[in-house]
C-alpha cells in the first residue's frame, strides 16, 4: 500500500483532479496483479513439475 500512498501524495502535490481514482487504481492494480501472478506461477509449476512426471 505504500506505493499507492506515494501516488496519492504526488497527485495532490501536482494539483490533480483525479487523486482518488489514481489511488484506487493503484490499489486494485496491485491486488489483481498479485492474483494473476500467483495464478501464472502456480500454472507453470503444475505444467512443469506435476504433469511432466
């Protein structure tokens, strides 16, 4: 969550009208990005280690 804090602070300092959409976008991107990454790594592990035996 620290990256989203810095994005929020930077957007406020720049006088952006979209401070909160930027912050929410960073939070959602981080959450969904991690979920997708976990699924990809799990799929690769299954494909390489489990199915190849």
